[in-house]
């Protein structure tokens, strides 16, 4: 509630989310474009880490500062937002956001603690992880966003799509 009372909470929360999303797209693109090149992979890992940390800051600031650490409050507000957007009152997307945070953090830690194993993981696991993270970010930045930034995010995701397609074609 301190952030909300100071009126800076929403600003911090929003900017941390958007910057995190931009870094997410950039780090993924760098990883795709620079696969097998240590300098590129190092940059991608640092970007992935920074994006993850910013997202966690966003998540914790929102959960603690805006919702008072109350899952019930968060679920109710999420349900209202979903009702406003879709006409259906759903609170379950909070669990997707929580899974997103856990998965991104786990993948980031994996990259730091066992980079060789991470780079050799089975393809379906990489597709599942990046698929879930990518769809979650796309929904947050393009589908549910309300500012001009959605168009910038859409361009970023289109670019990622092209990179993924090119990478898939080369295998």
C-alpha cells in the first residue's frame, strides 16, 4: 500500500512490466540469432536475467503494493478486468501470471547454474517453456494492453516469429 499511497506504484509497476517485456523480446531474439556464438549467448543470458528480474519487481510491487499481498483481492480485481475485457468474470489468470514468474525464474536460474545442460535440453521442453512464456507475454503486451505500446510489442513479436521460423527452417 505504500507504493499506492505515494502514487508512484502504478508508474513503477507499469514501466517495469513494459521494460521487462521489451528485454524479453530482445533477449529471445539475440538468443535465436546468436545461437552457438558465445558473445551473443552471454548477451542473451544477461538480457534474459535482467528481464526476469524486472518482471519479478513488477510482480512483487503489484502484488504487495497494489493488492496488499492478498490473493483474494488480486483474484477479484483480475476477475473484474477479465469481465471488462471479455464479458466473462474469471479470476484464474492470476495463476498463469504466477506460473509465468516461476517458469521464467527457473529458466533463468537454469541458464546460470547449468548453461550446458540448458542448451542441450530436449526440443519439446524448450518449445514448451518458450511457448508458454511467449504466449503469456503476447497476451499481456498485445491483447490486453491499452496503449500505443501494444503496436510496438506486436512488431517485436512479429520479428520473433520470423526469427523462430528462420531457425526452424535451418534445422
